[in-house]
């Protein structure tokens, strides 16, 4: 598909809004899009212990649209779920991607460190393939809480010894730069924004867990529309009540993510605005413990709790 400079600039304008960049970055972002579109920034996407929810989330991207993202910008050399090829042909694509020196490796899902045969691609364990793919890559981008911290597959008493990618690669002494984008699922803007920044060579400051500060720098609680209610302690006591949802178990005060600013589904809504608590899906501790109620009710105020 031929793309004009004008299209690059138009989409770059959309991305600048997404990334919160200054308009002066327009030309650079357009150039990054051109690099992606011409296949000079190949993306290899591997899935370990995952539900594919983060891939589905990527397909909900607004700017660029899913069609633009897949057909114009991401040189997706390999993706287990989206690939049309299967069997030997798919493995050929994978090996081709591994020859690309500027490849960006995106990983979705946890690593079954204690049971490698739990996740196989052909005759090779996901663990070995991950090592081969990460070594020599330009960067590793861990998408979703499973890839970042183990997530649901890494919950207490899991049988596969599931861990996050960073922890696994650190144990194997892989030095490739890594970025972690937790969330269950990850927000499409966090993936697209990170890939664009990597391709354009822009700075992407991260915290000690490798999370880009542009997306995870603040507590979503601080920008919540109910923050004023929290301060004066006007709390909802039952689902559907008006007021701050803290007493129902909202984890906004301890969750670093920009959901309350960015919104989901094109900014239309997000968990708290929709009447649900923030369950802290972007936290490292998400789903790590057996008794992990999403909602909490104060004793004597309701008949029970659900998870
Ligand atoms: S609803 Fe949650 S995020 Fe919003 S102010 Fe209350 S505790 Fe904070
Ligand atoms: S508001 Fe909380 S639970 Fe909802 S997507 Fe954001 S971090 Fe996850």
C-alpha cells in the first residue's frame, strides 16, 4: 500500500495527542511512522501463557486505527494469533524475523519457568524461543500484567512456575533494554505510544519496574472525578451508590496508570466512571494472591462479598 507524506503527518498529529508530545515533535513522529511502514522496524510478537486479551486490546487502537496499524505501520513479522500462516510457513516467518537486527520483540503472556513444556511452539519451548528472540533484539516490550509480572498465570500456587519476562530474562543474564506495560489488558495507547517512541528514538523514561512514566507516572486516583468525594469521605457503601468507591475496594489510590485521564474505548469510559472499582489490574500484585476479592464490603453493611 502506498502512503503519502500527508497521511504520515496526519497520523503523526493523532499520535502526538496520544503521547502528550509537543507539536514540534510532528516531523519526528511522522518519520518514525515512515520507518515502521517501510519495514525497517520489524516487530516480532510472541505469546506465552496468555489469553490473547492484550492482542485484542491492540486491535481496539483508535489512532492509528487497527487497520492502519496492521496494514501500514507495524511490520508484524510474526504474531501467533494474527498470522495467516500456520505450521512450517509460520515458523519460516518467525525465523526470518529473528534474522532482523533492528527487531523489536513484543511479549504477551507469562513465562512457564518451572514447566517449559507447558507452552510450546512447534518443537521448541516458549522459554527457549523467548531467549533466542530477546538476545540481539533492539528492545523487549512486555505487554500486559502477565508478561510484566506473571499476572493470572503467575498467581499463588500456580503449577507452571509462571513469572514475568523481565524476571526470567534477568535470571538468564539477557541485557536487552526492556519496557513493561502492565494492565489486564494493556491499553492500546500504551503499546502504540511505546513502539512509536522506540522507533523514533525518542526518550522513554521509565520507573524502577521499567514502566514508561508517560503512562504510569501517576496514581489514577489523583485524577479521578471522585477524588473530591474521597477527600471529604463521601463513600459509596453499595454498588450503584453515589460517591467514591474506596470502601468498595477501589485500588485507585495505589494504582499507577493514566486510565482516569485517558479513558478506554476511545476515551469513552473507564472502570470507575462505569461504576466499577479499579481492581488494580496494572499493579505488580494483581491476581498474585489466592484470596483476591475485586470488591470488598464492610462487615455488617452488606450480606457478602464477591470476587
Ligand atoms: S473511586 Fe477510586 S480512584 Fe476514584 S477517588 Fe475513589 S478511591 Fe480514588
Ligand atoms: S482503572 Fe484500574 S482496573 Fe481499570 S484498567 Fe485502569 S488500572 Fe486496570
